[in-house]
C-alpha cells in the first residue's frame, strides 16, 4: 500500500476519533414492513412484469445509497484506499443482504448481473456463492424456505448474466417473501418478475437497529449451501432483526480502519468474530484497542467477543489445539482487561461448542456446513438475546 494510502487512512481515523462520525443507517429505511409503491412502472416483457430492487432497497447494508460506489456493496465508497485492498475487494460481495416483497404470484422469476464469473468454489456450491435464496412467511408468521436459484452458464456461455424461474407451482396466496443475495459474489443489478396480472408490492427495509457482524470467511458465509443458511441470516430470522454481514474471507483481523467504519453504523450490537484469521499475538495487540475505538463513539452498544470455532480435526492435531488454546487465552485476557477497566455492555462467547462436538459440522474441517451453521446460530442466539435485553 502506498504512502498516500496510509495518509488517507490516518485522516479517516482522526476524523472518527474526534467524534464527528455520523450514525448512519440506509437513508431509504422506512417503518417496519412498510409497503412501498414502485417509483416507476415495471418493465413488462412477454407477460412478465419485472421489478428492479434498487427501487425499494435492501437490508444488510450500513450506509445510504448516496455513500456507495456500488448499490450492492457492503462498504461505502470512502473506504476505498482506507481499508486494506483485499478487504475492499471482498466488500463488493453482497453477503448478508436481502430484499423483501409481497406477491400472490404462483411463479417468481429472477434476473441479475454478477460481478464475477466464478460461480462456485471447490468447497462451496454455486447456490451459496452466487445464488438467490427465497423464503416466505407462513400463516404463523414464521419464515420458511421456498426455493433457491441455481446459477449457471447461459446458452451464450455468459456466466455473469443470470436469469430464470426462481420458483413455481406455489399455492395461491398473497405472501411476504425474503430473497437473500449471493454470499461470495457481487451483484450489479437485480430484478424479480411475476405474471403481469399478479400483485407485487415492494417492502421497505426495516428501521430496527441491525446486529453488525465483523469476522472472517465463516462470517462471510463459507461454506453455506445457500445464502439463507449462513449463521448471520439464520440469526436474523431467529431474532427477527436486520443483520449486517462484514465478514471478509481471510481478512477478519480486527483492523482499526474497519473498526472505525463499524462505529458509523447505529447498531443494536456488534459481534467481533475474528479469531480464525488471527494468531495469539495479534489478538493480544488488537482486541482492546478495537473495543476502545468502538466505545469512543458507541458507549452503550453491546459488544460480543467470540472465540474461534474448534477445528473438526483438532482432536487429532496438536497444532490446531495449541492455536485454539493460545488465541482464546489472549482473547479472554483482553476481555478481563476491559472488564477491569469498567468497559460495560461487553459479552463473551466461548468457541468450544460453536459447531457441536461430533466433528460433523464442517465442510473442510474449518468452515461450517449447513449443520455447523445451524449449531452456531443456536449457540449465538441466547448470548445475543441477553445482550439485546430480549
């Protein structure tokens, strides 16, 4: 990184330390479950009415549209050249975002433009990396899975442009739907289509304070089979609250530049889950300063410090056990230091049971599979409920 970049970063941090950072949530947020009229008529093509999501917005983004270089990115434009380049590049993924609408359509179509032709990864399917995951609210107001779009190459070989039937054969009813965006790919445009005579009502993002997760590839969503199965998404449904996913694969290292950005979001709680990307020395050096940085701006917001999950094969690998022992020891020492310094609203989540104890909760020994993400959510939920006072 050039000297100019460091200068920019220093000015940015000084600006925040002086208490001038604004508490921002997406500027388009309206009251919870508010139904919005589309600002312009949908495009009608071959009997399908297409609605552009930019017309009503997404949950899972912490900054207003005018602050963004790209609508479906996770960090504001001003962060470019301030955060490390890998963090910036990964922030262009749409992990954690969702959009909601109400429709009585029995068939829902989707078309979207991806930013990367890499639809999948060796350890994660295309449905999770690049798919659109659909849920609906049932008669008891519970979120239930409906379908997932399976991205692939078009007849022309274009893997960036995705289009097709998201689901069909639905019972006729006017339901609320949530559609989760790709975890490990970016989106340039996104539209949903229904039969021209079907009802379609966009639903604005909720105005509730979000839970903000800052972490690693696991927070980012590896290796969920689909976007709705990442633990941040599961917890959003469990706790009925918006979430913001600031997981950066291989780069969740408690960076002060990211910490400064966290303070700009008026969060219900901050979850710091970075140990899988950090060694004990770095944990010891960075945990206390990160919490203090957040506390300079957000004195009352709960902060949850999370230990690393246990490697599935740690039972047979001494180096893995030693890494867990040293990094967790450094984190609990930092937590104790903060508690002794009278830093309030601080919570601690141990890592032993995050993925269960039968070693079946991962894809590759490190990253959760769907079972691991469900288990992780069940461990997170009571700690978050306590932190949120619910």
